């Protein structure tokens, strides 16, 4: 295994880890069922001193669950060139007792992914349900290397996560084109409950080129207001280059138009890299984020990861988003200030199965 692939296993999202550690519980006559997941716990602290309403919050250190999850991956060969597949994945709290006698949760707190589809080597892949945004999978993925915070480009929930359909082509001499549609429905709502936007379809699409050491993705997202966007278009051009088997560099640009009512426009430039040596992997990224309606900021993130065994790794991540300074006044007297320099940190361990 090349060291760049080792870095992916250590630093990457669950999909890479799950693929390496998944246990096949059934494989017969073209039908296959894999079980995968991870238990991850750590300690987190720091970060912003104030929330979005300019209210002071506690950012002391805390013992936390670090995105523990359990998943099933299923597939069945229909013909030599056509395979049906499905996947379901849950998140659960791994750091504390849950249920009626615990903190009131039922254990599993979220269906993170649940989708079905058809895959053809000749015609491509079609899927429907609740899955990661194709924009993230094909464009912003080179920067999506941190377990928690650090990604400033559009992530996996972007105009996705439920009521979505998507298609991507097979590999065409290194090129893969993709298109996804997310539907926001108001079916069953009364007139008083309906929003001003009504039923909305949010498309995203683009093309990725991946050949040898080079990966480049170009894509768009219609960032509709129903999905937390500002009702404007988002565009990204993001790529990576494997300089050696140990070092991979990445560079990206992302922009979103400013809306006359909601604002929310920005330009972002990101630069980073991943270095691996033996069981170690190190990641570093820096962004220049220039919002249309506020001062620009410099955001950075660092991560170090050590693979104790094929199933167990430990990590430390640091992130400074360079939040805007806040000054709270009471009768024109300064009550409290925050300079935005509080660094967020997370350390812990994960066991993959």
C-alpha cells in the first residue's frame, strides 16, 4: 500500500476507514453484506467564546464522542455489468450512557446515510436517498481530511442529506461527471406553515479529473435558502497533487454570489498538504476567507494522526477560524470582549471495525 493511501486511511472520512475495516458477514452467489463502524472518543476544548447571538458561552475542555457510527453496506450482482447496492449508517453517542436511565437519548441519534442505487461499469451509477453531497465527494474532498473542524469549503451535508437523487458517469479516461438534485417539499403543510420559497429543487454538478498524481474537481451548487444557503450559486475549483508517495499538496478556490436580501457572498482560497511517514500522518491547511459583508479572516488547521494498529489510531487536531472580534456594551461601557483568537483543539482515539 502506498503511503498516500495510508494517509487516506488515517485522515480520511469514514468511507475510507470503513472500506478497509469492514467485516463481510455474508458473501454468496453475488450477494454481499458488510458491517463497519467506529467507536471514537476524545477531549475537546477552546473555540469561539461567543455564539451567533453575541452571547458568551463556556468553551472549557469536555469529554466528547467523536462521531462514532455503525453501518451496513449491501450489494447484489444482477449481471456482469449491473450491481444493485444499498447503505445505511447511524451515529450514536460513544462517550456516555444513553437511554431512559441515562441522558434521555435512545442511543442511536441520527441516520447519517441511507440510500440505494444501481452501478454499471459501462453506464455509470445512479443512487437515491440520504447521502453525502456529490460536490463534496468530487470537488472539495481533497481538503476534507479532518475528523472534526478545519474544512472551510462546502462539506458533505451541502444541499444533500435526504430526498436526493444523483448520477455520476464511469471513469472516462480520468474524467467523471456528476449531477445531483435535492428536493425540499412542502407536501402536507397548511398555507400558514408554507414558506415563501415553496417547493424547491437544489441542483449541484460538475466534473472531476483524476489521473496519476493529479486530481482536479470543478463544480457548482445552487445554494438555496431552504437548505441553509443564501439562494445564490456556489462554485468551486479544487485539486490536489501527489508530489511524492509521502507528500500530497492541495489548492482550492470557492466563491458564492452575494444576495441582495440575505447577503452571504464570499471568496475563499485554501492551501494545504498531507505528509505521511510510517504510521504517522500530518495535515496542515490555511484559508483566506473574504466575506462580502464583513472583514476577511485567515483560518488554519493542523492535524497529527498515529496508527497504533490496523484498527486503532490516536489523533490531535488544532483549528483557529479567526472569528471576528466582539465587544459587548452596557450603557456605553465595555462589558466583555472577544478577540477571536481562541484555538479549538481535539484529541482522542478511534477503534475501527
